[in-house]
């Protein structure tokens, strides 16, 4: 892998008014200890509370705070930030700090070592650390992993953890094709990348604090929505070939994202 000139970290935030300023400072502190070449892009997914105002209180030069009025889902927020990132390595990490941000430099080192296209934080990596994980969540997580591995052939152990790192070249190809805004965003971006030939998708360790997870249980409606979204990704990928370049004319373009225009720019 060539030398990393700039690392961009996207932080999607939804109703995090109480913690977002502290979260951003924590992420910035961990990046600053690793490299001088970074930027943090916080995307507030809907002006529903004071998350946007409180995020702007950081007033740090390398933290940019963006947002929009209506809540559109985590997947949309991440894509919105990625489209505006300048780095040749582009990551995202959930706000809320259930995943320790000191894992970002560690995952980047894994990426360099394995020459990965994508590094996925995995709770089931042998070097991961996690406090006790609710049994119901564990069952859903393992079940969904086996289900998606069967559908898409991804040789990773965890697709849903809220930290992933991509080469810019991957996102330039994948983001313009994506549709999912909410429940199956993670699996869509990984499955499409793999389908397009970016097969070096590897696991990396995370440090997970389950006490900080917003929900201690998983709602049945959420599981059902994720299942339907995942089946829809499979249908578009293998049945109607929506993601293939020959169907470019059928891709749904969101002008607010400006993905192709922005990611085509030199970093």
C-alpha cells in the first residue's frame, strides 16, 4: 500500500446532544496521537435536538460538522460524509463510543499489513475486547453473519460493527451504486465492493463497551427490516444486476449527496 497522505473519519450522529462534543474530542485525540494528517467529518442525521449545535462547540480546525434537517438513516449520513471526504483512506465510526476510537489506528495498521481494500471491525476477531454481550444480541449477530455469508460469500466474521475503513478507490466505485439508507447499509457496501472485485476485505479487532450501546435488546421490527433490506440487496446484485456498470443508466442518483462529483476530486 502506498503511503497514507490523509485519513478521513466520518462520524454519523443521531440524537447525541449529550455526548457528541466529548465523542468528537475523544476521536480527535486518538487520531492526533497517530498522525498529523487527518480530518473528522461529523454528519448530524437530522436537526432533531441540539446535536448539531453541540458538535460545533468543539471548534477544532480538523473537525467539520455537517448536517441536514430530516433524519434519513445512518447509511445516508455515512455516504453524505464520505462523498465530502478528502482522504485516500476513508473510515467511519459510530458516535456514542460503544466502540473505542483508539481502534482506528490499529485497524489502519492492519490495512497496511494485509494490503486490504476494506478493513471491518469485528467483535469476533481473536484480539477483540468486549464486556458481556446480551445473549439475544449475540444470537441475532451470529445468525445474521451466517445468513449474509451464505448469500454473498463474504469471508468475514462480523459485518455490522460500526467501524469500517476503506480505500478511496473502493468508494469511488461503490458509493454511486448504493441505495440502502438505513438497516442493511453495511452489508450492501461490503457485498457490492466484493462483487466489483475488491476481494481483500479483512477483519480487524475492536474494543467494544456494551454498556454504551443505546439499546440493550434488538427490536423484532428492526430485525425484519434488516432481513428485507438484505434480501433486496441480493436481488439487485444477482437477479437484476442493478449494481453492474452496464446498468448505470438505472442507478438512482441523489443530487444532495454529490457522490461522483466529490469523490472524483483529487485528495
